[in-house]
């Protein structure tokens, strides 16, 4: 009943357009497990396996490999590593391998270990604009305080300006999740400052970016 990716993909394939689909999917499963387990027992395991293989194959279609590479070679490496380790062991080991590799890539790019667990933002409001200063490494690991801030943007705010002039590393996941939150704002608009001055290894607008010279500074 957890909100995992295969269930999410199945919901999307069935026409779901919101996060409520995962909730009701899990709720329906709970109801049947609690009150009609015998009906679930009538479903052939081969049918369930076929559905899982079909949905999983769509998640790992050639188009997904191409999409990952377009974001950046690092994303393709993470995608393939997670998939291979999952196939030879299990899902938890695959996810763990992907996480460890991603942290290792961030450290190689010059991120300080302590920065990965520290809030990367400071903010203030002027008139109808929320200014968010991003400092150090902005990654999936320290995104939670950013999420708390961006999900509670005051109604009077018309623009959110995220300044990356002091950032050393901004990963793909951070940028993607910020944009997803911005898409839910009723009136406020999002604007990035300084992100285009950072180095990237692909033309994708949400590719991982780093300040020039960070790797050499970390090595020294």
C-alpha cells in the first residue's frame, strides 16, 4: 500500500492526474485486505506478475535511458546502477546503491559532506517578492527545509527569486522538485538567478550544476 513508483506508473497509465490517486489506490487495497482477502486470493499470481513485468518494462524502456542521458551522463549512470543492482539483489539494495553513488558523485564534484545535511537557504520578503538565497550544496539530501518554505509561500507573494550566486552545487533533483512545487502556486512565479553561470555537462535546463573550480578546490 506504499506510494511506490510501479503503483504510481500504473495510476498514470490509467489516467490519474493527481497525488490523490496513490492514496485511494492504497485505500482500496486496505479495504480488500481487511474485508475481502478471499477475493484477492482468487487473483492468479501469474497475472499479477505479468502486470508488474509490463509496468516495470515501461519504466525501463529505451526512451527512459535516452531521457536520463539527456539530463546528464551522471543521471544515466545512476539509473543504470540502480536498475542493475535491483535486478541482481532486490529493490532496497538497488535504491541504496543509487543513493550511495549519488552522494559519492556530489563529494567528487566538491560538495562538503556537512553541507549535504545542512539547510542551504536563507530567505526574506520584500513587498510582494520572496527572496531565497541558496548557499553551498543544494541537493536531494537537504531539500526538506526548502520544501517546507516553498509549500507555505504567503498569499501576498507574487514572485519567488532563488539566488544561486553563492551555491557550489545544485543537483537535478533539487531543481526538479523546486519547479514541481512552483507549479502548484496559485499566483506566485518562480525566477532563478545565477544558475546559468554554473558549469553543467548537458544542455538540459535541470542538469546538475556546479561552480567552476569546485572539484580542484576539493582535491586540494
